[in-house]
């Protein structure tokens, strides 16, 4: 499993120190919630994406898949991210395994590092709790994309802790192109 935030690398050592701007964004994200704005578009999107997700995760019933997709859409939209991009990141990070744990300790669907919970004053929260993981993961991804001025390759690499390499972004782009594209 891939660690989405930081790797042990001398080049990224300064990234290991929590960024106060990102810490504040995470605190605000925890306190913010929104749902779909356009009901018809939401229903079309949910139906389309649930059929795609069903092929990837046959163990989960459709009700749970729709709940997951609704959460993903809401958190991606809240963070001003394309929900399809978030689906591609989740596929690459955890293959939709909410219990995923990386060798570096990153947890959940979006493989968020647990030190963030302490940094934002929520040490009792649980990164295996899907809404918490999505809220933090989307906020972090958006922050890194903004930090790279919208450059998806660099922003995704920063999210993964592999800035300067394209392997991770290419995996996300491949998943996006092959499975999570918008029709």
C-alpha cells in the first residue's frame, strides 16, 4: 500500500513537519459539511459510479456502495476536487479497502497519516472511519494541488510523498482514464 503524505526521504524531511496552513485547513474541513447541490446530477453520477465500483468490490452491497460514493462526492465537492479524481486516488492508495494500513502507518481509504489527528486537536478520531478519512484526505489532496498551482502531476506526487517522480501520478491518471472518467 502506498503512503499518501510522506515518505522517509532526505529531500522531503522538511515536509515531515506539519504545515500550519494545512493544519488550519484540516480543522476547518472537520467542521464543514455539504451534500449534493443538484439532485438529478447526483443520481446520475451515483448510478454510473456504483456500477463501476460494483465490478471492483463485489463483497459490498449496493446500499453501502451508494453511501460510500455519496460521501466521496460530497467530500470531493467540498474540497473543490473532481470526485472522479478522488475515486482514482482511493483506488491506487487502498483499492477501496477502508481498513488499509501502509508500511509507513498511513490509514484508510485515502491513506492519511495518523499524526494529523493530533495536529488538528482530534487525537481521539479514527482514520478508519470513512467520513473522517475522506474529509482529511480530500483536504490534504486539495492543499497539495493548490501548493503546486493546479499541476496534477506534482500535486499527486506531493500527496504520495514522491515529489519529483511520476510513478504514482501515472497510476492515478491510468485509473482515472480507464475506470473513473466522466461520461
